[in-house]
């Protein structure tokens, strides 16, 4: 068998196995590193109050090192959302697809010691791209939302802290993400809904997954 034929056979085998297949998902974990971002204490019983403070936050392909529990910031006041960002090393396209972006967030209602924790709650979220892709380009769609550009992850009253919520969204039109662009997950809540993050595995290993084309 000639070298060219051998290479063709190997290439065909790799394509069949999916090694060269287009697509694949970029899994980004919410981790405790990077710039400071707004969060809230989620329990006055445990934390002493339900006040806003800041933590180091970012997205990473590497999981965190220890579970943290917080309530998200609030997008519509000066302190702002909880922001988790990642700088893309190589470009890709996010196509119009209802499953293009999946938020996998460990959530709960809270212990009832902060406002709204005994009722149904939501965490508002969106994923943005900045850079060659444009300015604040929304990867999670904007149509039909009560708050423009935000998806609403539902947290029914009484949700226990072992609940992994999955919310799916996608851009209204294809977005070309360039090398060096910054992808940012924003989390915002009107009440003191709770999320766990920064865990190395299991409960608290929250992430956002993006379909690449």
C-alpha cells in the first residue's frame, strides 16, 4: 500500500470515528479566579446577613477547587451582575440552534432567611461575546424575554441544593467568535436564589457549554 493510500485510509477512519468531525462543545466551568464580581450572601443564618460583596470569578476549561455557595448579583443596579469570563484561544462559529448554549447550574431556593427564598424564583442569565465578534453580541437569544437578552432559569419553591438545573438557548443569528474574543456569562437575580459553583466535581461543578462549528 502506498503512503498516500495509507494516509487516506487513516484519515477516513478518523473522520468516521469523529476525531475530525465538525463541532464539539466548549465546556467552561464557573471558577473562583480572575477579576472581582458582585455576588450576595445567600443566608443570613450562616453568613450573618444577605448583603452584596465581591468574589473573583471567571470561566475556565479547568474545574474549580472547592464548592462555593452564593446568590447572583443584580444586573439592574450599580453593583451589576455576577460576571464569569473566558478568553477564546481559537475561533469558531456559534450557529442558530436552540441547544447552542447550555447553562448547567447547581441551584436551590435557599434556607428561607433571605428575601424571596420561600417562593418560586428565577436566575436571569445570558452569554455575551466581545471582540472581533462585535460588542456585547448575545449568544443566548433575545426574543420573547421579559428582560431583553436574558433567559430565565426557573427555580421552583422548595428546590433542594442537590438540584442541577439545565437551561438551553442559542443566538438569533450565527456568531463568528474570533481568537482573543471574550465570552462572558452573566447571572442576575431579583431575589436571593442560590447557586453552587467552583467545585472540582459533583454538586457545585457548574458550567456553561457552547456548541462550536
